C-alpha cells in the first residue's frame, strides 16, 4: 500500500543533522521535500534550525526577520529561539542587541534560562567598559531570577526552564571580572566604584556554589529527581510529544558553541 508521509519531526531531525555536518545543499533538498510533502515551510523547530544557521554567521538582522515572520504567522518564539538570536549577537559582537533580545523575550512572557543568560553575558566580553557594565546588569537580572526560581520552582526540564548557573556561568563571570579589572587599570572607572558596584553581581555568580542559595538548589534538584523517577515509573514515555522539549529546539549545544568560540577569541 501507499506509505505514510514522514512527519515534520523526521524532516526536522534530518535538516538539523545536515546543518550540524555542514551539508548545506542537502539541507535545501530536505527543506524542499518537506514543503512538497506537507505544503508548509515547517514549524517552530524548522525555523529555529534556520535561525541557528544565521546565528553562526552573526547575521542579527536576518535573525530578527525570522522572528518577526514567526510572530506574524502566529508562531510564538520559544526560549531557544531567543537564545539563538542572542547567540547571533555574540558572533556579531553586539552586546546591546543581545540585551535588547532579553528585553523582548520577557515582553512576550518567555523566561530566559541559564543558557540564555550565559549567551547574553558572553556577548559582553569585548573589553569595553559599557559592555562590562551591561554584563554586570545581566548578571544582576540572572541572580534575581534565581531567587524567584528558588521561591517558586520551575516546571519541566531543568535544561530548558531553569536559570540556575552552571560551570560555564562561573567561567564567564570570571572573564567579565578580568575585563572590569582592565577597565579600572586603564582609568576608565574608579577602582572603588567598580568593586562596590559592577563587580558585586559577577562575584556572586562566581561564588554561587558556596552560597546559601546553592544549598537550596541542591534540595530542589533532589526533589526534582524523585519526581521524575516517580513520573517515569507511572508512564511508558517520559516525554510529552506536544511540548517543545521533545523536539530538536531543546538542544542548546549550537548556541553554546557560538558563545564559547567567541569567548576563546576574546581571551587570545
């Protein structure tokens, strides 16, 4: 009999694989096949994959165009969408635009996670005092969101929804503190002012693992693990196929690579 049409998820998986291995021509072939099969340009996952390609090029205006197009089509961008757009700003060396995306995503009631904040902080490592101060402001907002998460908790995957800092957050905060030190040594900011203001939230991120908040986080994580085990035991499949987290757009690895590559270049 006639074979069933491959679902969009299959096309998205193939397209994402083509992007990872750099098969751009094959990517176009698969996208055309998807369009012919389903008479659609794809879903949010497809668009996030396209966004990832532009982010790698640092094409911030085209990234904005895709997101505007999503909104016009009634497709609500996800945290991955906005984090990828911020990744484009890292590649382009535009910290102000990165912060603008943080503001825009909040206006759409999309909460940043730790990947988002890491990427935004990575955009602020160009050594300019304005960027260092902006990075400190982003760190402050991350700390505020950490407090809220500890008070209210989060739903779903930690990798997708949590704002709790990881090891890379600590690396970025330390790098930004080094930039701040260079700023005061160059006479761009008074050392006492810098230590009493700009450095404070960065130091809090660096020392987060030794803080009281970190202890509360450990208890939260233990509780989450227990809840996941209980949920897995009660269900055949621990993943809801209707959520973004089950799709490729939950994969932040490409965005993380963008920020880490830019970070290494700035450290050289």
